C-alpha cells in the first residue's frame, strides 16, 4: 500500500526523502514516490525496505487532513487484488462489497479510470515505474513523421501511444489486457485519443507487438488502418529509451532484460543484446543462454517450475526436494513435463533466471504479483555488503548462466547466508553483463549502452551496472519519462514505425 502524508515533514518521519524525491513529491503530477523506509510497517509494505509516499492532490484530501484525519493515511485504489479500479458507482458497490465500509459518491460520474503514477529517484535519476495520473496523456517526444501512428503496446502493463503531427502522446497505465475490464479501458482509451485528436482509422499507421496471440495485436488487426507494422518486443524496449532523448541516429549497444517477449524465431526472449539505432533498426548480437520452459506462461507464476528448465542443464545436481532447498512436488512434476516435451518452450528470459535463483534461495511458493520473486531476491541481496561475484561468462554471443547457478547451488548446500548468495549473484550478473556490453561496444564502435526492460527496475543491478560501465568510460542510458517495463513499449513501437513509414 502507499501512504498519503499531510505534508513533507510527516513524509520524512516515515522514509528517507532526498532533495530530489521531495521535489518529485511536491510536483504538479503528485506521483507515489518510492523511498527508503525508516519505520517498519509490516501491514503496509511487508518484506520491502521501501515505502510509497504521496502528498494530497485533491480538495477532498486536504479536507480530510483539515478535519482531523491522522497525519498519515494508507491509500489504495478501489479494486480487489489484480483487478482494475472500480470507477462506476454500481460496479464499485458490487465489487467492493465486504471490503469498503462506506462509499463517497460524487454528483458527477467518473468518465475514465486513472491509476496513481509511481516514480522513484534512483541511481540513474528519475524513473517512472507506472505512468498515469499527472503525467498522461502527455507528449513525451516529437517524432520526425507526418502520418498519424497508433502504437498499441503490450498486453501486460498496457499503455498506448498516439502520434499526431509528430507529437507522441502516451496514455495512462491500463493494466493487464487478460482482464476484461482492463481490455475495455484499453478500447475506450484508443477511442478517446483518436476522437480527441480527430484521427481517422483509415489514415492510421498501426503498430503492434510481434506476438500473434496478444490481445492488443488482435485489436490492431481489427482497426482496418492504412497500414500495420509489427515490432519485436525487446527492440521496442531499447527504442523507447532513445525516443525519450530524440536520438534517432545514435548507434548504440542495447540490452533488454525482462520476463517474456516473442522473439524473431518464435521462442520466448528476455535476455537480449542489440546493436543499431532507431532510424535503421537493431540487429540481435547476443542473448542469455537458452533454457527450457515447461508450461509456458504458467512458469512465470511458479519459480520452481521456471527453475526446472535452467537446472536441467547442470551436472551433479542435489535432490532439490530435500533441505536446504525444499522444493515442492511441482518441481518433480515439471521435470516429467520437460521429459515428455509437452508444452515445452525455449527461452532466453532473464526474468526466469531471477526466479530460478530465488527458488534456490527459498522462494518456493507461488507468486501473487508480477516480479515478486525477483523483488524478494533484490531485497534479500540488500542485506549483504559482500563484494564477490559469481562467474557469468559471455562466450560466442551467449551469456552462460551455468557457472553462476552452479555456484549458487554449491554455496546454498554448504550453508552460506542466503543474503550473501543473493548479493554475489547480483554482482556476478552485473559484471558478466558489463563485460558482454563492453566487448560489443568495442566491436561495433560505440561508447553508448541503452538498457531497458522490467529487470532494470532492480535498482541494485542497475547501480552496479552503471558503476562498472563508467569505469570502462561507457555511457548508460535508461528510461526516465516512460517505464522501463512494458508500460514503455508503445513509445518504442511508435518510434521504430515512424522511420519505417517516414
């Protein structure tokens, strides 16, 4: 949960508020700002060393505090877990029955649901993790194109971008399109933007993800636009960073690390290296070593299921169902599924590698929200100050996870502190990735690295990587105006399409 405080002084009693974070809190956008907690609020942010703080931003909030409300209030959206906000009166009364004790209903109906924005000031400066109220819809950049472009983004953390007269307007966060209410919001938002800027379907260049089964892709095909242009997921991640900076011809080495994205070869990508620029496109030059993934998307909900395909490539494995690992029966069943070859896919997903290490260190339960195991692993690592690094070599275009995982297993079996293992894993991942990027920069004649994708919400990894690249005189560019997660995908899609259809 986020906490709304009466003023900045109250905020400082709950979290360490840097000067930059204070400016962000008091900005006109009034986002939720993630900051290091200085009090333990288990029921608000369990197992997390940060807390979300926001200041009042509506007259109602000020009235609450003026009429005796506590100096800090837990604030949350009006929805059940994993569901979109209930913004229509009758729907809210039905869906929130048994949760809300009372409803305050205004005289005018709410036209559209808009989530609170979430931001952070970190190693690379401002990063928006959820771009919504206060920021959207706003023009993020100006593209060198005259045709209107509609980029429909991805299915998770959905957001769309409409380009009119070159200006790229990025919508608010819409949610997961597998949820019907979120999909409805997606359709409404596209209609709102097209109507607002008086754009006709037949004049549009429509851009979608390469994934043929995305709901956003299916929607794009139904628009009967002037033309349609698919963009590979991870290329869009890299392009989103450059689009923010209006850098169209700068040659860069890009790294995109996330959980899932449909690759050129039909496999599940998620640990990718590219070289190129927005104007001419990006060539894939490296990736995480391939692993087997049993059960497809279901593996993203069960770290031990994701782990099975990675661990299968190692020699002399212990019995993971015994202490100290304690894997549940799902692991054995996943091994049987891998042996059968039924619903088994190849993946280069960095997100699933994080899940594997989390499972080895004790996160063997089902996750309840996206990225939970990776967040848990980062929090665990933050408790340690060791400076070692596990080996994570880059050989023939592949980042080889096998030595890294072997070290994690051996040290866990020997009884080493799990916080130390988690920290050494992060350092090893950063050093191996840095070495791959530095080698690629030298080969391709550039000193600029672009990093995007949901894994780079991990502040510990990002800080380590930035420090290592700086030592090699290489610049690291990251997202600031749109999220590094899939909420920024549509901007990258629009940027690549602008040159394809210039």
